[in-house]
C-alpha cells in the first residue's frame, strides 16, 4: 500500500537521513528505531506529506502520494507526542466531538468497553487537564480506536506508559493487524512487540 | 454532506472551547470598559469633549482590546496538535484559516459588537449614530479578524516576541480606522465609505487563506 | 545577469565591483555636496532651506526603491524558490530603514522653518512613517525567530503584504489634497525644476544609489558567509 523509495531529507542543508526504503502492506507493523534527534519524527512527517522530501518519492496505492493525498488522509490516523485532547473539556465532551467530527462508525457500547479496558470509565466527567500524563496518553489511543482508519502512524506511543498499558498496546496492535490494518511507529526500544520490518535511523 | 457535518462540528468544538473559557472573553470586555473609564478620567468628564472624540476613542479601544486575545488564535490548537488532526481529516490549511477567522469573529468580536450600545451611553454618543457605528464595526471587525489570522499564524514559531503579532495587526488596520471613523463623522458620504470598507474586506479576505495557510504549513513543517 | 540570483556568482561580481563603487560614490558625494551647498541658487520662496531637498528627495526615492526591489525578490524567492531572495531581504531591510529615517528627519528639519512645525498629519508623511514602521517590523522579525526556514519565508510573506503601502506613498500627494507638495519630477511630463537645481539633485541621487549598492554588497556578503558558517 504505502511504499517509500530512496527517501532523503535535508533541513537547513544538513542531511538528516538518506536512502530510506520502506514498504507497508496490510497486516504489517513497521518500527522506526533510532536515538533522539535521528529524524524519526521527520520521517513520519514526510510520510504524512507535511515535509517536502529532498530526494526520493512516496507512493500510496500505486500512485504518487501527492496525487492521491485525499484518499491517503481518509485512511490514516496520526498520533503525535503531544496530547491532542482538549484540556478544558471533560472526557465525555472530547469523545463526543471526536465521534462526530471523524464521522466514526463506532457505536457507544464499543466505546464503553474500550474505556473500561483503558480504565478511564471512572473519569468520564473529569476535565482532561486534571488527568495524569499517562492517562491523557491512553486517551490518545481511544482516539486511535474511534477514528477507525486503516493506517496508524504513531510517534513514540510507548513512552510514559506502565507495563499493563504496554501489554494492552500489544493486544491492540495485534487486533488491528488481524483486521488488515497496518502500523508504523517510532520508538527507541522495542519491548517485545512483534514487528514485520525494522528500520534503523 | 460529510463536509457540512464536519464544518458544523468544527464550530461546535470552537463553541465548547470558548464557553469553557468564557472568562477570557469577559476579561476582554472588562478591559474594554475599564479603558473607557481611564480615558474619561484622563480627559475630564466634559460632555461636549467626550461626545466629540467619543467615536475615535471607541474605535481605538475596540481595536486594542480585540488584538489582546490574538495570542490564542492558533496557539492552543497548534501546540496540542489539533491543527494537524483537522488537516488530516480533509481540511486544507487555507480552509482552516477561513473557518478560524469566522470563529474569531463570532466568539471574540461579536461580544464587543453587543457591548457597543452600553459604551455609547458612557461616551455620550448620539443614538442616531449607533446604526453607523454598528455597520462600520461589523465590517471592520471582520477585517480585523482576517488580519489577526494572518499575523498570529505568522507568529506561531516566534517564541520570543509575542507583541509583534499585535503590531502587525495595528499597522495594517490604519485604513480601517480612517474609513470607519470617517463613516460616523461624515454621514452624507456613508455609501461611498462603506463601499471602500467592503473593498478592503474583500482584499483582506482574499489574502487571508493564502498567507495564513502558508504560514500554518510552514510552522507545522518546522515544529 | 545570473549574479543577481546566485550567491557564488554574486560573490565573484561583488569582489570585482565593490571598490570602484565605493570610490565612485565618494567622488559623487563630494561633487554633489559641493554643488548643493555652494554652486546652486537659493529658492526665491524657500531661501537656503531648499538645499535640504538634495538629501531629502534621493533618500525618499531610495526608500521606496529598496522596498520595491525587496518585494520583487520576495516574489522570486517564494514563487520560484530562489533562496538568494531571502538573503537579499535579510541584508537590505536595515538599509531601507536608514534611508526612510534620513528622509523623515530631513523632511521635518525642512518643515520646521517652512510649515512652522516638525510634523504634520498629512497623507504623505503618515504613509512614509508607516513605511518606516514596516521596515522596523521586518528587522524585528528577522531578529526574533529561532528557526531560519520559517523566519525567512514569514518575512517574505510580510514584505509582500506590506507592499500595498508603496502605491499609497507614491500617489498620496495626487489622491489627497495635502500640505506636502506634489512630485516635481515625473517621467511623463517635462520636469518643472530649474536645471541649476536639477544637476545637484541628479548627482546626489546617483551618489545615494551607489553608496546604497556598496553597503548592500557588504551586507549580502556577510549574510552569505554567516549562513555558510551556520551550516557547517
């Protein structure tokens, strides 16, 4: 589906990385490994067409990504390392706004079970700003489930999570792969998640 | 249909955000009224003088207090990544800037519009001038919103000099002030002046998606 | 003409041009000042204060010209992705600001004896003051962004938007009835200025242009070098 060919990126005329090759087909998990500042986020941004690659090209479903951008955006969820839930609103409001804005086909019962597994069901009427960092991170994964898209692009999803949550993440990743979804995520270490491709930056 | 739905819930989201922080909007209004008080104290409570220069004071203070909240125009959405999420859901940056401009108009400028009659009482402005004031401010504030969108998107990556955004808005709002105060003081040429204001609005409205969209894209690229 | 868009070609050309330009501009300044102070007649109305014009008018023209060229380079840089445009904008903005400042100060020195006040809120004066503030904002923007890529593009966009002020400055004396006198020298009609005053004005204009180019060359070269050292 998604093919990255000989991608190189220069920022301020400094080469960040060169000749990255990557191909993602349904059911695959790709991990981007690298130290801080090795350009993991930059590569993810290039895949999302936010950055102009200096050399190389990216293809989506056989066409150049730029020509097929609308279809790509309809099939992708991106989670950055910031908390995107609105801090002034309660979890309930956040979920409602996401559900309507993404025109999600997830029903309320599914959301409730997801909330229960993430252990967030007691905080429904609490404002997001009062939650701890790990809990807001879990809320991000709830968005992942609600958007219900094919390709997940995750930037440092495993940082700041306890072991139970990492176990939960593994489960979620496997579920998604069995439903023909595919995942790219960046991390500086791999805590035993089954990956089909590993890219070292 | 999808698009309309998304636009509606974009505004629902803005509404929720602004209502949860309604004290910010009210603080703007309070700033506006307190600066009117201070102006009157510094000039002296002479009725003739106040009603003579009242319109100019009103417009200046409206401009100043609406540039106060510019900092938050894109900053929150930019920092928590919502701008990117909205973009990935099929809105181009130019379109986001148009939506945001109208949101700023609705939630920041309209409260000022509603508080104008009270300010008119305080400043002894005659009732028959109220209509002209409303007409000029409803167009002028849309221009100010567009300018605010441009300047605050320019200053997203500017971590040091927060005031620069307000300065950019104020330097370009000089013609707006000239023509809209002119409307109120020269009622016989109302039609021609309001047409000039409309012209400025159309120009700014055309520039806004291009400039803000480009700046938003730049900031997200290099964040 | 490639040296106008290519940094390394510009460097070669600059090494070649800089010294003759500097010498020529000093000579022209000497001749021009001699003419404007001793060899030109007093005006029958304005008396000796007319000599301020020989500094005022060239600096005003150059303030506008600098901004116009910056606008051109911003278009080149944004639309055709020529990075030399960004270098040019960063380097030249302070020069334009100084020209505008000279114009404003000499103008108000002239205004005190002639109009009886340092400053009038007249369309021409106000629009030139706004031009000066726009120059200042460009300089401050150049100083206050941390990321270079964002900074140069944002400044270019700002220069493009600010260029609406140029026609307002130019035509303000025609559009509004102002205290400031309308242009005496225009391309379309025969100039209504005496040749004895025309000569020093033209000499001074060329001297200003040459000194402007010389300083611009210096600043652009510094900018290119600072970028190179920043990269490595």
